[in-house]
C-alpha cells in the first residue's frame, strides 16, 4: 500500500481534441491547442479514504462533482485501488474545455487526472497504460471505453488507435502548416451526450460505404505521413457515421457549405458534435474568411457560436510536481 504524507500535490494539464476526423470513428484522434483542462491533486492522510472534487472555474455546462459521476474522479478511484493507495485526495478541476461540445472535454479531465496521479506517486506508468486508465473517464460520459480522444490528448499530435489483438497507439506529427477552425455552437446539450450520439449509429452498413471509408481513412493517414494538408483533407468525408449524426446539429449543412465556399479544404463534425471543424492551410486571409463563414452558417440557423483557430497540441504535461 502506497501512502504519501499529507499536503503533497501535483498539477497536470491536458488539451482538447477532435476525434474521428470523418471516417476514423473510434480510431483517429487529433490533439488541439484551443483549450486545456488542469487537474490539481493534493494528498491527505486520513483515517478513512475520501475523494473530494471541486471546480475552480465557472463553466457553461454543469460538471458533476460526485466521484462516481465525474470523469477525473472515476480515473482516480480506479488508479487508487489498482495501486493500493490509501490517501484521501482533494481534486481541483480547472475546467476550460467546453463540456459536451465534441472537443474531448471528458478526455481532457481524465488525462490530466491520470498524468497528475502518476507523477504525484511516482508510479512510472507507461503511456499506453496511462491511456487505458484515462479511458475509465469515458465510461462515465459515453457509457463505453473509447480511446481516440484520450490517446490524442495524452500523446499529442495525430493518433491512430488499435484495439486488436492488443491495445496500442501510433502517433504521427501533423504538418506544421495544418490549421483547424472549430465552431462551437451555443446550444444546450444533455449530460452523457456522447452516449446519446452513439445511439443513432447504423447497425448495418453497405459494403460500398465501408470501402469508401477505408479509402478515405488511408488517405488521411497518408496525408499526415507526407505532411500534406491537402491530402489529409481529401480523406475527411465520412460515409457512415456523419450522415446519421448531422441531423443532431442545427445548421450543419449551412456551416459546412459556407466553410468550403470560404476556402476550407474539408469540414466535418468534431467528435460526436455539435461543434464543427474545418481543415485548411496556414493562410491568414483564408482563416478569417472560414471562421466568419462558419459563424454565419450557425447564425442562419438562429444559433449563436464562437470560432477558435488552433493547431495540433503536443499533448498532456505536468505543470507542478512534488519535490
């Protein structure tokens, strides 16, 4: 059983992310520098083990603070049991990633918690296992473990997830001139929104659409390997998941059409939505035009939104560690 003397703390940060990237459902993840969550864990030696969670920043969406309902709390409970850690923990969550918007909010909190806990107790957990622990948080928000957001948030860059015959991750550095614009609509989303978005997925898929998606996914990977933004963009179209989820997003068609007309090379739903994400080369004039066009698209659907220009992030990091 591992125990720290009370008062030691560690703080880690983890960035937001966009999953799927069109045809890469549950396989592709891209770490983004638009937002990040920070988690500070302080150990307390008490007679009974307790886990308390509080937020240090007001958020647009209510964040559950019960250890069983909070993504970071679920991760820390699992890690404490597995490593026999008996300390009580105070967890301070600086929640900056918008919750329920399709930019990996639950993943960012989960990854930051896992990274901070690993460093606080000097557990030296390898990155693959850390991603597995972080995925415990996705059970809370999505009802199922999925690794696309947590792997890219932790590792940074573009990540390919393999789950069979064993869990592993392939990380590729994105092109330096790749720019993303995320349009985040101001709409109310339900708790466990990702779980709800999974219910609309088709149970049977025509072989022709599977072939097209495999071709597009291979094109995306080739684009990242070749450091070619245009090749990445050629593969973004999704024939299977997006057609089912687009009706959940007011203004989807207009936002996509506007962005493509303004110079975006590709546009898709970010994760499970409702945010939309555009891909383009680093061009100041094009960036401004695309951002404006996406805002206008949502506005035509009577939805207010905000756009964020971002690049790939380098992944999670420890901000403060015990001596």
